[in-house]
C-alpha cells in the first residue's frame, strides 16, 4: 500500500557524515550497545526483540526496592495532541513505579510542553521546585548554566553514557559537566494525504523531494482543490513552531548559529545569512504570495492542524509517527459521515523523509526530553531525596520504560530500548515508524545554550510573524531576528 | 468607626494621637491580621518589584546574581519601539473596551429597567458572558473567529457574503478590534448590572414630576436620570478601565500577543518579558510604570467614592 523510497534517501543520509558525526561524537562509540554507524530501518529491525531487560532488578541496584522516602516530581506529560495509547503508558508507568517502590511517596505533577518552562522557572525563583523534573530537551542547558541542577550522568542511575544518543548527551551537558539523563529522543517526518495529492495532479506516493517542491506542491493543492497545501505553524511561545521551521532553515543551509555543523561553536549568528533568508522566503511565498497554507498558522499550533488533516482540508505537514494513532483516536470519536471521511484520510496517510534544501541537505530537530535532579536549596523544604529521585530516573530511562513512554510519539532515549521486545511489537503495530527512526541521523539538537528557549520560542516565531504579516520584509525580519539574538547573547536588557 | 486624620494628630500633638490609638486598640487589633496579610502579599511584592526594576537579569544568570543597572531598564523601555506599540495597543484596548462596554451596558440597563414580559429571562441571558470563565470564552471565541474554519467565516461564505473566511485574528490590522469585541462581550453585563442598580436609586416622583411639567423622554433622561447616575457611572467606568488595563486572559489565550505583537498589551508584554524571556528587571520596570498609572485610576476611584459618601452624608 505505502511505497516510500527510503533506501536511497537513507543511504544518502547516512553518508552525511557531518551530521552523523555531530550525533556520534562520543569517544566510546565503538563500544556502544547499539551501533549508530549502521543506523537504518533494516538495522533497527534486526536488533528489535533481541534482548530482555529486568527493569526492577536493574533499578534495585541503584535504589533498593524497599527504600522508604518521598519524591516530588514534575514532568512534561501527555497533551491534547497525543494519542490515547500514550496516555495509557503514562498511567501504567506511575502505577508500576508505585508497585515497584511501594515505600516511596511519589507526588507527581504533569504539565504540558508550553506550560512547563514558565511554571518551573517561577517555582525556582521561590525555591519551590520539585526534587526531580523531566524537561524538554531545550530546557536542560538553561537551568544547568544557572546552577539549579545537580550533576547527574547515566552512570549514576545504572546505565552507561554510551547507552544514549551522543546528540542527546550534548543537550544535558554544560561546561563539560553532565546534568541529566535523556528519556526519549525523536525526529519527526513528513506526512501527506495521497488522495489530495492525486486529486491535485501530484504523484500520490511521492513526498516532495525539496522544500522548493513543498512550496510548489502546496500552491498546486490550494489552486486545484481550494484547501490548504502545507501545515505551516508560526505561533509564538509554542514548541511546535521551531520544530517545524528549523528543519526548513537548516535544509536551506541557514541556522541561528552554526548548530547544524559537526562541531558548533555558537559564535557566529546566521539568522540573517542569505540561506536563512531563503528559508524564510519559502514560508513567505506559501503564506503571503500563494496563500496556500492555513491562514490561522499565526495563532495555531500542530494540535490544530491534526483535525484539519483528518478532515481532508490539509495536504501535508511535519509531525510525529504518533499522528497516525492520533488520527485513529480522532476517527473513533467521529460520528456519521465524518467517520467515513476520516477513515478515507487515514487510508491515504503517507509518511516520508523531510524534504531537503536546494543543496540536498536534509535536517530535522533532534528533540526529546531529559530528567534532572534539583539542588536542595531550590526545592520546597530544602531537601532532595536522591535515592528516590534516582529510582524514578532509573525506571523512566530504562530500556523498557524509555521505550514504552515514547511508544507512539518518540523513540527511547536509552538505545537499548531498540533491542527490546516492545520495539519489535512497535515496529509491527505502529505504521510509518521506520520513517521517523530513519530521520534520527539527520537530527540536529537545538543550540545547547541558556538563551535557546528565548531564541526558539520567541525570536524565531517573531521573525516568521513579522515577515508573514507584512510588518517587515523578509530581509528586515531576518535582520531584526539576528540583531535580537546578538543583543541576547551580549546580555542586553 | 473613628477616622483619625493627620489634622487631628498635628493639632493635638503626638500624645493625644497615641492616646486615641490606645483607646481604639481593640479596633486596631481587629484589622491587624488584614493589615499583616496586606503587607505580605501586597507591600512586599511592590517593594521587591521596584528593587528588581533597577537590575539586569540575563537568561544565563540566576536572579540572585542580578546586575545593578540603575535606571537603564526604564530608559531602555522608553526608548524601545515595542514600548510605544504596546502602549498604543493598551490605550486603544482600554479606551474602546471601557467606553463601548459602558455604553452598551447602560443601554441594556435602561431597556431592562422598564417592565415587560420576559425581562427576568433576558436579564439572566445577558449576564451569561460575565459569569462564564474567561478562559473558556477565549477558546470558544478563538474557534468562532478561526481564520480557516471559524463559524462566522463559514456563515459568511455559506450565504455568499464573502469568498473566503475573513481574517480576524491572524492579521495585524484586525486582531486588536476583534479581541476588543470579545472583551466588550465579556464586560458589558458588568456595566449593565452596575447601571441597573444605579437606576433603582432614581426617585420615581422626580421623573413623574418632570413628566407632568412636560419634559419628553430624552429630557427626563438627561435632566433627571443621568445626574443621579453620575457617580455610579464614574465608578463603573473606573472599574472597567482598571480591569481592562490589567486584562490578560483574552489576548494571551487567543493570540499570545501576536501576530507580530499586534495584540500585545502591557500586561501580556510584561508576562512574556518575565516568564518567556526571563527579563525580570525590565518586566519589573514595566510593572512599576503600570502600577503608577493604575494608582492614578485608584486615586480617581477613591475620589469618586468619597464624593458619594459626602453627598450621602449631606443628604
């Protein structure tokens, strides 16, 4: 049914040594439990289901199972755009933890991606933070650089640094010290509706090869069918925006700094480079010139694109593998003829690699989350129960749970998760998973800087909005954004 | 209860003042807990905000490592383009919302003041926007306005009144008026209730006497009703203005201040500076300026209330 020409694309991607090197900079790569140099859908399939792990036994070595303590824990939890399957796994995890460690009094609190940073920052100002926190990948460096976090490396919770993606380890490292353990890592993929492609006169089983093609396809879909072509997202203070614009920016050869290179220094600002402006121009062309994307892109986020896609009103978008499950959930809730329409869209869902830039560069945000332990002075009550915190971290970052907690929407932070039976089950049950795991080697982490949240959540979306609303020209918007990054890096007010 | 004025204290010296305080020690004891709470939750935050407004707080530093910059935050604010844009948005938002909500509320109050069948039901219906959650209302209006699939757009397209749905909240030119409409919808019932209460105080015999003297409806309203409502109108307008100056939920939820800062008002901008960008110092300086402006409103509010009390006392 689905014919995705992955082989050639993946091969080319694997040869993109610069990007791969950026992700594989760990010295002990040869000894890694999963050989990242062989990364391909076939390799992932070959290792899936080859090893069993006893999570409780492994974590008992870190914190005895009869340990008595109390833990306050905040985490970025499921939100409205996640599938029900993931909700169930989160529920299962906390039930299992409480059963495994019956004497640890766990006070857990789930927060959405967009709320977590604000609430956590505020709590820190009042020394009222939780003992442990699971933050989005973007947040770790900010809090480590400010001295809020305790040094914490995978070895402290029973694993090896080589068990995790080197790119993910970069995101939890500040000034040479590791301050957290990755829980999950993800790369998104390109999704399209084959039926819409067909009706618009496009090849229904072929994703746009380049971002210039995305612009063309989007226009063609809009002109022929009167619906939105590409699901542009440009809302401010929403994580979805950088996750969708940065792959485009990097593919054109641009960037905020040199974060897309093998050894980034973050010294040179690139937002006003001709390549970055070309990427912004592509968004401008779709939104302003062709009017081929949702008008609501400036106030919407990805959760708003999902129902549009399911309603057959959107041709293409960047998203997680979990979107297939989200569509199934939404379809289950639909009634009458809507249910049939939704089924047609699901039957026509196709996943492919994210398009390249004009020079064949393919990129995607290397996303995910990390777990950290706070220093006692910033925690409510002034005490941190370290064994209890390490128990939950060991469990969440175990091969079993780092996979289960990322079952539908992401990938396990612990690479051994790819070897578990649940990975095998996942490959069989989650459609299109191959595509998103294939994107992993193209993943580029956000700049590991304390200023990154402001750059990604405010400055980059502002740049997009300034250009797309006509408040500034493309050149002015890019120059303005570069100037703001420069001021920010200079410690300006 | 006895009100001690400065005049009393200075005329009689410190000793009589202290004696009076001692005589009323029980009264002071009763209000002491409230004053203590006020000091903790109001006075200290105000002091800390003022202090913080003289510091730079770069995102790479903890708040305790803040850098003293004197009045630089204030000069940076006043010399920034965004300040003037946000101030202009705030003034438009506050004045338009306050004026239109008041006029609409007043008109509804006048209409509902008459006796007619279904008045009670209509009054209950009109109060609904004010009693429902602002958060829920914001999300509902966001979908009503949705630039691609909003209800308004769908109706206009369905009836052939527009080729494509109008762009309400994704355009820099229409976003603020669109949000103001939502705010007015939320607030006019408050003005209506206040003015309905005020209308109860207008003496019937005066209106009847004016009618006997040949005054028409407009003359009765202008010369009899309105003068009686002057104070309640002032208070209503001031309360609406203060609420609008401090309004956060509707613009933040519906647009987050966007697109391109076109719907940022002071309070949303302060929130973004503080929590999104961690510019606690600049955000504090903004807050101090906002506090001073609101204190002016507070002054006029107290004056209006005092005016009422004096009138009541002399009547």
